[in-house]
């Protein structure tokens, strides 16, 4: 995951961070799954940790 796919919106007290993905993101049990739109390949991701 590159830093360029993150967007931050800040005000005096809050920060909203949105990650842009080119595929489907879902949660199954306790795992986050990213599904590639073109190949339907799935991989487990951790949206709370970079890299």
C-alpha cells in the first residue's frame, strides 16, 4: 500500500483518513479481504497497518 492512495481531511480536533482502493473490500469473520475487479483474486489485507 503506497502513501499516495491515502487522503486526509483535517480540522482543529479531528482527522478523517480515507484509503482509495480499486476493487472490493469486505470483512469475513475477523479478516479484511480485497478482491481484484479484473481477476477476482482475493487477498487478506490489514487496513490499519501500512505496507
